[in-house]
C-alpha cells in the first residue's frame, strides 16, 4: 500500500523532530518538516503552494482545538464539491465513506473497539473499490482517502499501544516529537479523522483549484495535508 507507507513514514519523520514550545514556531517546524520529508525522502517531490498554504491555515481550526464537527464539516464539504467532478462509482463510494467516523465518542467504552470499527468500515469500502474497474487517472480521491484512513488508524493504534495507552513514552518506540498523553484524542479518534480530513482537503485543492493533471500529484498533496494536520495535533495536545 504505497500511499499508506508514504503517510506513515511521513508521520515517523515528523515525530523525529524536537519541537519548540512556541506554537508559531511549531507550525514553521512542522511545515518545513513536511517539505523536507517529501523532498529528501520521496524523490525530490514538492507540494502545491496553494494546498500547502491553505493546509497551514487549517491547522489551528482542526488541530489546536479539535472539534469533531470541524473535521466532519471539512470532509463533507470537500467530498460534496468533488463528487460532481468524478465518476458515479467514485462519487457513490465517497458518499459512503462519510459514515466511517460516524459514531458518538462519548459512548465509546473501548479505544480498541473504536479503532476496530473504523478499520472494518474502511476495509469494507476498499474491498468494494478494489472490485471495480478504474480507468487511468481515476479513482484516486476515494482510493487514497480509504488508504489514508486505514494506514492512519493502524499507525495511531500502534502508537497508542507502544506508548502504554498514550500515557508514557516507550524509549524504543516513538520519537521525541509527539506528545505522549493523547488518551482523549485516541478515544475520539481525532488523529485518524484529522488525517482523513487533511487528505480529502489537500486532494480537493489540488484537483479543483490547482487542476493537477495526474493522480500522483493529487495524492502527494493529499498526503502532505494529512500528515500536517494530524502531526500538528499530536505535537500540541
């Protein structure tokens, strides 16, 4: 799963950074970190300046004070803008994907069960996606989105497990960058949902605003926004 590997390697790269206590400086460090990851670790890739700028602006509205409705709104807004511009099959799957994070976090009794629910829903849609025939340069909005959801949820589940349920740093596991006390965020699945919102936001900007002609370019912009949003949340919370 190339998209998932790119995403998770990007988060590991961001987690290796020692961040300043200043949020303003953190944003600069994170933005530079994302740029450095793509350029130095992904074959000299560069992100769309439009997508990069807007995803930086979006950091405070989603990441510094995560409200589930904010991520839901970002995702549904961009999905609804994208649907008229893609095939019927992709549009239908995008509509179905809006249900992936649809549950009441206040009723969650097990963080592991939340991870499992999201993974089950996303994998079911990915199975449907893989059973369809896609023409060249089509299907990367929903295909990338589902792979980001799966890879992100798996990454943060493993992170949660390796840090002693988010309370202590495992010296042999995660790096120094991300806060290790993320229990409330894990319970809300805020980080995977921020990743998902970031991907569809970055992909949508790349497709609708910058009119990037290839799936590779659009996916790159989506992944860049995804790791920036969830990464910033993991730094500050």
